[in-house]
């Protein structure tokens, strides 16, 4: 059996398209799962080497099913991320004209992205939600609906044709996917990395979140995502899913995590991995005083002061 | 020649009284100097082992002559501090009655402390400043003035008697003195220590001082003194003399100094030494997450995350 990657199925969704951008999938068996939870559980159980799931959407924000799975249960780690631009095609059975489309379907998450297009081009159409965009395409193939919003790539798989492509209400709509595995040593820094963590604060006090953000600011670490998630302990009890610029091997990131670990009730490390949105040349330089070299020379200075040599 | 301590003279001032509270003075030659600068220069030149000078007054604040000497020139280090309660006696030649006192003298720094007493008891008296309180007592001995404000201990030395003792406008008026030497390894932590530094910020920007204070707050280090001093580079250019709770051997203090060294233009370490105001039992415990043990275990956790072992 080859090493396998689990992913959020079914086949023919944006998730599969994003997954297939990873070079190593050529040597992996790709196995669709019906939910984020079942895909991640396959990794936890050792049935899959890794799982590929959506985690953040530029229109809707953090994908709570994935965040909640990473926050709780047996720890997992993120090793890769993929950004995919999301535009929809209107798929119909071959020969169908736009004026003949009376019913459309898609996953509910597609709706905010196609709402304006529908209002303009098909104001009287009836919307029915599908379990996934691929499933919607299948239902059109079966004649249940006249048209489906899905990725253009789904047309060939379901014997449909695209009446219209490039449909999106928000410019630059993107979904971020992550490849999640069991904990192991993170890949070495590339110079354009991010670090994901979850933190639970020790107590609820005025300025608590500001103090938490101070841990990052003091070390010159920029935040990329701050998403609060209920802890399940009642209204007002939240933990924070945080993505920060840099790699845990960077001294500014390591000291930030050390500070958070000291002052927070709990911190979960979710991984340091290459950024999909920027290469090393595009990443901002560390703020003055926050490079590895400056950390090292400042620590040397304090050691000399401790010895009275200065 | 025995090891010698320089001190701010002349003999018979509060400085000498404070100096004589240090146990080791029994085996030291004590040499008065005419100014803080000359006493500290004697240390820099190797003519004295250490110098004992006032540095902070609970009524007037930081003593700028001392701060400015520590801020500039060849680096020196503080090894000890002494707190002395300052109350004045009104010294007269034996037999003088209060109604006969028409002129009084003392060092100008004594004036704010005796002003209310004078207004009440000697409203019409003429004040003449002296170079020091001890010098004022000597001038009374010589008949130049009728009375001098000085420490009660000065009476015997100048053949005077105290018409009144315990004179002070502010309750708990205290002066803090420091023993300053050439840089060497600080004494080991006692559990009730303070650390003195001078910092010059990298640039002038909104929130600059708050960022600087964030370096302390993030590591749970409490400030005991923050005194701005002009850098000499023009109006608005200041450095900061800072006393903080804790010892440079404490991890929270060491990390704070490392952070300041990284982000500030310059940091001067002035020493870690026992607090005169509190013993170990009276010192507040480190804030949650800021003890040496918590720093160590948090650093261990980050190392495990870097290795993927958690």
C-alpha cells in the first residue's frame, strides 16, 4: 500500500484541486473522506500519512470545523499550506441554454460568492443546497437540477459543460488548505514561513488579550490570523487560533512562544511551515532588533553583564 | 594603605552617617570628596575601591549630579544601596535660646524639608545657604550664623547643641545612597534585589516609551524608578535611568535586558544589588509565569516543539 493522503471529499471539489498542486501527490494514494473530522481522525489513527483540509476562506474567515479539530483531541501538526483562488463555473448538461435554467445547486458556502451574479443573470432561479459542489454537479448530471455552481474542472468529470466561468462576487476570493500530520520535527525555515498555535488564557481580566498580543509585539512578530473559538466552557470562554509570521526556529518566534507558554493556561503548537502567499524575497525583513543575530548578540551582552565584563 | 571608600563630603553629613551603616567600613579608610563627580572619578582612576554618594531623595527625586555621572563616562557599577531617614536638628551654640535665633543656614536641599517648621517657629529668620549641612554647622560654631539645620549627629562634632530635633516637612523623608565601584561580577541574588540600567531609545516615535515599558511588562518585571535625563543632544532628547525589581541572574530580568538591548540604541547596565527597603520575605512573589522555573520549563517546551516531540 503506498503512503496515503486523506482529504475532504468528495472527488472533484476545490479541495482535491488544491491537493493536486502538491508535488508529492504523484507518489501518494489520495483518499476522499466525508468530513474534516473523519479525514483528521484517519491521520490520528495512523490510517493516513496526512490529511488535506480547508482551514481559512478569504470571504467567510476561519473554517470552524477544521479549527475546532486542531484545537482539541490528540495533537496534530500542519506541514504545508496551499492557497487556491475560488471562482465558479455554471455547469449544465450539454446543450442547455441559460434561459432554460430554472433550478441551481451548490454547497451553501458557494452562495455568498455567486449571489450577485444570480441576481443579475438568473433573478428568478430556485436555489437548492447540495452536500458539496461536486455533489451538486452529479445531481445536475442525473437531471435533478438544471445547473450547478462548481469548479470548472468538475465539468469533464460529470459530463457537463460550463455555460459561464470565472463567477465570483468578491475579487481575490481564496481558500487556504493545510496538510496535517502527526507531530514531528517541522521542516527547516525557508525564510518565508508561518507558525500556527492555539492559546488558552489563564484568566479573564481587563487587558488580557492586549497582554497576549504584547507577547508578539515585544518580539516583533506579526500576526496573520487571530480567530477566537469557544472553548465549550460557556458563553464568553474563548481560545485563540493564531497564525504568526516566522518559524519556530526563528529566535523571535521561539521567545514569543516561550512567553505565551509561561503566561497562558495552555498553548498548543500547530506547526511552522512555508507560506503559500509569499516567497522569501517578498517577506518583510525583521523589525530592527528582532533578527536572530540581534537576539544572539543581546544575549551575549547580558551574559557579559552577569559576569561584570563590559 | 587600606582599601578606601570615597564619599561625598564633608565629614559629618548624612552621607557619612549612611556610609557608616555598611559593616565593611570598619576595615576601610573613608575619604571625603568635595563633589559626586570627584568621588566617582577617584574610583574610575583606581584611587578608591568604591564611592558612596546620594542618588535619590524621596522629596526631591533623583539626584541629577549622580545620575548624570553614572549615565556618561567610563562605566561604573552599583554594588550596594543604603536608605536613610532624613530629619533635621536645629543646632546652636550652647545656651542660645530660640528667640535669639535671627539667622539660619544649611545646604539648599534642606530648605524644602524645614520650610514649614521655619514659618511656624521662626517666621522672621534670615536664611543663608551653606555648601553642606556640616559646613553650616561649622559656620555656626564660628559665630557666623545663629543656627544651622543639620543631622543631630553633627552637634557633637562642632560643639553645638540641638534646640530641636526630628524636624521634617514630609513624613518618611528618605535619601537613598549607593556604593559605586568599577564593573565586576554582581553579588549573587538575595531574593530581594534591584537592577539599575540606563537606556537610550533608537528613535523618537509615538508609543516609544510605552514600547520600552512593554519590555518590562511582558516579562513581569516591576519598575521602581524611571527618571528621564537629557542626553545633551538638544531639547526633547532624553535617556531613562531605570531601577527594576529583581536581579540580572533572574531569567525575567535577563530576558528584559536582552529585549532592551535588541531594540534600544544603547543600554548601560549599572548593577544588580540587594534592596535596602525590603528583605526577601517582604518582596512580592513573581507574577504567574515569570519565575525562573516557569521560564525554564517554557523554554524546554519550545525546544520539544522544535523537535516535534509533544
